[in-house]
């Protein structure tokens, strides 16, 4: 049986925002308001790993839907959450902070186009387990969306050691990139300028965090221009990125709030687009 076809709902991120403001996906966002806003902060060091990391995520609730955007820890001012509560979505789509704009768009689309088979999603069960066990299962679910032979070089934008581990198991080479720099679990230097590495790589595997730091559109445009696969793993903008499959994005592993690192119980990922 073939995979569900997913047609691009917009030609770019900005075009998607325009379509939402024009009411093409549902109710006029000028009349829809955010009821709850909150941040989630996490610090982690998996057992057996030499390093750790921190996460901070802004989330907005629109009815039963939650939209999210990761930010650098400490980036959001104390009043950012209060600014969003009770605000209309259209206004938040024009907010001065990119993270607020992305979370608002994600919340709206999460309600208007929830992850479901009729939207092109294929559910992937994430079993209960420790944080490292769930991280590794998620990594395999993401890497299975890469349709290429061993030996290809993957530009990884947003370093997650479990993803690098899964790429190594597939016999794929990679160039790790992250704005934080540093080294991988295996001592490999992490590049900080992903755009400078694009031409040397066969495909791109990128975090949804690129939406929140403004680096997504150059990646999408490069992938579209060079017919290069762009696979996204998304907690940030999990409902946004599937709408751009066919417009430079080739596949998405979407993980809406609550994320795997928040709970030891079972969960569900939603995969769109190509699969091996």
C-alpha cells in the first residue's frame, strides 16, 4: 500500500502565515484567543552520556490544542507568557518575538489540522521507558524517514546524540551543526554555520527549532532549489512543518506537546512524507 500523499498547503512559512490570516485553514484568527500560555524548562544528562543539555519551550493553548516553540534558555523575558494570555492569534502572528509567532501559528494549525491520517499523518507509538530509551526510539523513527543508501552525507542541524547514533547505525556520514557549537558524544566538532555546509551534504536533517531561530527558510529554499531531501524532526512547529511538505520539506516526524522527555509513559509520534 502506498503512503498517503501530502500536498504542500503553502509555498513558504510566510505564505502559510498569510493563508492562516486569510482564513484558508479555519476561523478568522482575529477572533480566536489564546487561553493558556506557559513555559517548560528542562535539564538532562542521560545515563551513560558524558554531557547534558537544557531546553526551554514556550507553549500556547488554543482550545484543546497546544502549540510550541523552543527558545534558548533565559531568552524569554518574565512577561512574555502574560502578554500571550487572552491575546488574539492574529495579533500574536505579528508579535515582535519570533518564538511567540511560531507558537501561535503552531497552536492554530494544531487545532485546524490536527495530526491524523486524513491529514497525511502516520502514527508511530513511542513506548514507555527511561529518557534515553525513549530518545533512542524517537531517533530511529526520525532516521527511518531518510530514504538514502549508506555512505551519504547528512547535514544535521540541531545536534541530538541519539540521532547521530541512529545515523551511524545506518552507515550514514554526517556533519553536525548547532548554534551552540561544542562537540558530539564521540568528540566530533559541531559546526555553527549550517548554511556554509549545505553544498557538501546530500540531504538535510533539521530540528523544528530552526523555525524559532530564523534559519528554517534558507534550509527549505536550498532543498527546494537543489532537489535535496529535507527531513524535519519537530517539537517546535509540529503542526506547521507538515503543511510545507512538497515545498522543500520532504518528511516530518512531528511530536506535539507533551514531549517524550516530560513523561516516562507511552506516547505517539506522527510521521509525514517519505519513509524507507
